[in-house]
C-alpha cells in the first residue's frame, strides 16, 4: 500500500498554536471572572443562611416566652 503524507508547513503550525494560545488566554480570563462571581454567590448564600438561622432563633425565643 502506498502511504500518503500530509504536508503542513511549520508556519501554519505556528499560527495555529498562537491562535490556540490566545483562545486559552481568553478562556482563562473568563474562568477567573466566573470564579469571582461564584465566590460572591457563595458569600450571599452564607449570609442568607445566617439570616434564616437568626430568624429561627428569634422565633424559638418568642415561642418559649409565649409558652412560659
């Protein structure tokens, strides 16, 4: 069988590599932005959970004083 060879120039490979590097930089920047947003959402979640817990405590105290 005859073997077929695909010839790709070194310049073509370099251009493609550089394009991929640029794309990777954009992806990494977007990832950092999303990680920051996720961190802020987690902080909001923690704050909301603490508020719910505080309100539950106040309701329990209120119920105890109403019973007693």
